[in-house]
C-alpha cells in the first residue's frame, strides 16, 4: 500500500525568494524508531501504512510522497543579540502542508534529511540523541497543554554523523502550524524587500490571524496578535518551569508555538537565574529573562513591519509602540492567572500577585523543587495534614509556615470545597515533567541501543497530570541538585 499525504502547499507557492527547492539526501538504511500513531491519525495519515518499510523510506527522506514540494525556508535572525542576515533551514526540509482532521493546516518537515542551500558547510544531518530529545520534550509539552510543534516520527539512518565523535544518525519528522519565524520577516526586511514582507504578512494573516484581515490596519492587528500569543506562550512556559534556552528571533514562531528544542530543559530547584544552554554564557536566556527577551524579539518584528503600519515613519513608530506596550499587560494577566490556579485560587484578588511572588521568592531562597512543590500544594489545600510534606521541601521549613498562613487565609475567601480545589490544582500542576536526569538517562540508553527507557518515559509524559503508580519514580524529587547541568544545541 502507498502512504498518502494530502498536501496543499501554500508556502511553496509564495515564490522562489522565500525558499530554495531542496531534495532530501537518501540514507543507507532507514529504520523507524518511533511513530506517533495518534498524531498520524490526526493529520489524516494512515498510521498502519506509515508503520512499514515504505513509511520509513519517506520519513527518512529516501522517497518523496506524491504531492510533496520539498523546500528549505529562508530566514535571518538575531542570535544572542547579534544579527545574522542569512540563516535558513540548514538541516530541515519542508515536505509540504496538510489540512488535519480538525481543519487546521500543518507543516510536515524533516529535520536531519541532508544539506540545503542554507547549510553553511554543515552536513545537514542530525544525531539520534537530539532527535529523541525533541521527540520527548515536544510531545511532553503537547500533553502539558503548551502550544508546540509536534513529533510525528523518529527514524535512524544507518549512517553515522560526525560531531566530536561519530554518532548514530537520525531524522525527525516535525509537525507545526507553520515554520514562519520572526527571523523570516527579518530576512526580507534586511534586504529592503518590502513587497516580500507584505506578501509574507498577508500569508501569515490568512493562515494564522484571519481576524486581522478585517481590521482597519491588518498589519498592526497582525503584530498585536503575535504579541498576544507570544506573551501567553511564555507565561505558560514560566508556569511549568520550562527554559527554552535559545530564544533567538529565528527560534520564535509567528504562530505562537514552542519551536526548536535544542538546549531546552526544566527547572528542578526554583531559581529564576537558571541557565542550561552551554553557549548562553551571560545568561541572556535564563528562566527569569524569558518574558523580556520575548518582548525584545517582538520589537524586532515591529521594525520589519514599520513601513506597513503607516506611511509616516513617526506615526508608524507610535503605532508599533502602542501595540508593543500591550505585551506586558497580556503577559502579566496570563502569568498571574496561571499561577493563581496553581495555588488553588479561583477568583481574582488584588493581592494575589504579591502572594504568588512571595511563594516563589521563598522557594528560590530555600531551593524548593518547582514541580514537586506545586504538585504537593494541592494536597495541602485539601488537608492541613499535608503541611509537613510541604515544609520538608524547604531548607528552612518555617519559610513555608510564614507563607502558608497568608495562603490559608486567602483560601478561606474562596467558594470551592477542599476536594474540588485539589482536583483543580492537580489539573494544572503536573506530577511528571521531562526531568533532565531522566531525559539524559533515556537518551544515553537509546544511543547504546536500548530504547526501553525512552519508550517508558514517553509513555509517562503522555499523561503528566495523573498519579500512576507504575510511574511514581518519575514524580519524585531529583536525586541531587542539578547545578551545573548543561544542554547543547545538537547541531
């Protein structure tokens, strides 16, 4: 049987200036390591047909499905604050777009399928470890309810890739609402190609922000929509202790999805200065800096759109400033609303932000684990008998006592019953996240040929809000503080 992809490739039709036609480079021995069957069905693909040697050939790039128009997209970007006028897909090839069973348009892209015109002397390949990391973490983010790209499949190539040492090669099939980035706009703005900026903006409006089309100024409405999605997305990151690690403008999706899972990681002990990326030597992308960096990136987007916001430059700047000023309001509202739910509060109160900030400050001082603290707080909200468990999470237990008295007084003003409150809190405070040490253990085992830890962790992460006895080991405290833990981009 033949694998059918119902392609309809709008981005490929924008014109040659937006991409380079790129055919994947065949590999020696493609082997399907993992297929995301539920996602395949959601995309309208036959998982049974895809899960065979022909499917592996397609997912490795050896065969092109009917209707594919493989391209590498052009984009630029600020990398750690420094502008690079040409980056582009150096090891990613977009096969095409499909409309899923819910009517949403989704890109299907191969990462690690060989060099492109943007590879800059790179091999265009990927190693198995980073491919499985992105599979694990992106699917975990989806299960946590965070907007994200998804992983459809991981395929080994039967060929080594050469980094510091030879590593097993692999290809990831990534699914996204689109792969347009802030850096995509920068690519054309830097070249003074205003017509391409407008064409790209019109494409994004039609695909992601159709409500902007009817606005008095569609381009300012587009900027406002992107700002709102980015603000809400980063607030969600903060609420699960996620550190993206490399928030360059070329890694920020216009669609408001989390994209590019290279140096990402999750907090163990709460510390807003936490940095995991090995190349982030000055802490630019630390956990606590993420909202400010998102705002900075959006300023770069606004610069690209200035000529389309108003013919008068001064007025265009005023329009951009007005829109960008809304970022803080959207972020702060989403941030406080999210953390309010995490501590069991249903109705807004003017002092809630201070109560939340006090808890986080004490957690930072006492090195309390982010995930376990909030998950355990649900038990304490249901019964004060769980306070001893909470106290034990703080180096000085009295630090919890001082906050808990204020918290319980605030809970007393709420309408929920204790049991109902516990259920609501458990629905937003995960029991299981992709703990860094468990991810590393799974990847190390996979690189040695044992996929069982990867499969088990992936299964546990699929239902992060449930307490399941068979996965209790994933829900506990990490064995030791992860100070000094570093992640790498994987290229």
